[in-house]
């Protein structure tokens, strides 16, 4: 595989074409942004840590029956991934109430509902990734009802697998965001990162936050925390 030119640059990742039309290289950057770009910083080593964490978790999901776009890690901060047709929806899976759900419904962070909660959001910063429902997604032509049902099923399975492996690392999976794509055969594929930027992770023993909330809420030790998450997951999966 040869890495070719830069195809797309986002806030935290770059995507490069390769000599294989069906694969891209995703490079994780050290840049951190929050609140739609209002807060920005560079966090040394974040790209490498996020690449390592995402590679371990996506590889684990691939091996346990959840198809993802991840193929292999090709550098400290780079992954080889399958090209998919991206669906512009964000699925948020919540095990514990936190963040925007706590705020929107006036609930205390840390409440543990008996069921798993799935939010559906339309991806698009201009509108602020608005919360929508299945009917909106179908009306917008983004996915069929059948596909949405499968998306929730795959998300639930990924949630159980991730909860299990993170529990072994002493980490509670509070919530996470994932996106999906369709492969050449139309199969749904989890096509996203799984990192402390996109998952809320709490230290099970102390309740300490081990995710991007450290950056969002100025809690300090962001770099050290991402390194600790990578180390703990590696101890379980490597
Ligand atoms: N999340 C994300 N990208 C988004 C929105 C949310 O990765 O555009 C993640 C976020 O890091 C958290 C989960 O999804 O782990 C739920 O986020 P929430 O809706 O609570 O929003 P927040 O208050 O974190 O912005």
C-alpha cells in the first residue's frame, strides 16, 4: 500500500488516498476542538494515543462480529481503513446520563437508567448536529427504517463489547458517538473513531473523567489521561 495525496482534512483527522481505490489512510492529529471550534488547542501525543486506542477497539470489534472500516494500523498515528459511503448521521449510545442529555432534560450527570439510550443526530455543524428521530432520517433519504433498525442493533452489540473490554481496564463507558457507512455490497459498516474524543470514559474506581471533558471543562492533565487510557486498554487487549 502506498499513501498518496491528502483528500480531506477535518478538525482532528486527515484522510489520504492510497494506490488501492478501496482504502484510505486516516491520520490522527494532535488538534483538539470543542464547542464547534470556539475552544482549540494542540495536545501533544493525542494523535498517536487516539490512533492506538481506536485501532485496538475497532480491531476488537472486527474480531467479535461488528464490521468496521478499520483494516490495520500503519504508523503511530495512521490507520488503513476501507472506503465506505458515509451516512451523515451520528448515533449516540448512552449507558449513564451525562453531557447534552443531562443539560437538555435537566437531569443530574451520573444517573443510570435501566435501558440503553440511543440518540440520533443529523451530522452538520451549520445546524449544530441537531437531535432528530428515525422518521426524520427516512424523510431526508439518509437511511431506510430497516437500516436504522440494523444500526441500533449493531450499536447495541458494539456497546456491550466495548463495555466489557473497558470494564477490564477499570473504565466505565458512559456514552459514545458512532457513525456508519455502506460498503460496496450495501452492508452497514461502523466507520468512525473510538477515542476519548468521542466516548465518555470514567475511571470506575474514582469516577475521574478520562476523556475530552478534561479539555472541554478545563480539568487539566489531558495528555496524561489519554496516555493512561491507551495504556490500560493495551494491557487488556495486547
Ligand atoms: N460526541 C461526539 N461528537 C459530537 C457530539 C458528541 O463525539 O459531535 C460524543 C461526546 O464526546 C460524548 C457523546 O458523544 O461522548 C455524547 O455527547 P453529548 O450529546 O452528551 O454532547 P456533549 O455534551 O459531549 O457535547
